[in-house]
C-alpha cells in the first residue's frame, strides 16, 4: 500500500478462494470515490474488474471454459492482468493487438523451443 501524494490510495493484496467483491461493493455504496479493482485467479480460470469513475460504473467478469478460451485470454490482455509474452511463449497463443486470434501449432512451438 502506498499514497501517491494526491488523493489516491493503491492497495495490493491476496485473498483465499476468491475476490473480495462484497467488500468492494459495500465500500462503493458507503463512500464516494473512484475505484479501479481487478482480480485474476489463473489456477481456477476466472478474472474480473470493477471500476467507478464519477457516475460511470463498470463490473465485468469472465470464467474460462472450453468455449471461450480466446475471449478469456483477450480479457486478461485488455485489462492488463496477464503478460502477453507469457501467453505467446508459454501457452502458444497468437495475439494481434489486444486480442487472441488463434494458437500456434505444436510443431511451431517445438521448433521455437529448440531455437532458444
């Protein structure tokens, strides 16, 4: 936690089992402040964001399943929750801008590993 010298407070913490969304929602109901809150659990395959800026409020979340792999990883990229280099090099995902558009073939990934 640190203060940037203005009226901002930055927190970073870990919780067991899931994000602290009920706490965040209660704080927003009781206090008038802007907020950017994000969470990402790679092992369980879920992520999300809550943002409030003045009267604008956004609450988005996504869970990884067999039908939305590209959408899930694109969400992570678009909200700065995962490093694109990791997604490309380790998971073999093809990324254009901030969108996952495909996967490299297993043969390509093996050749790439051999070059390194």
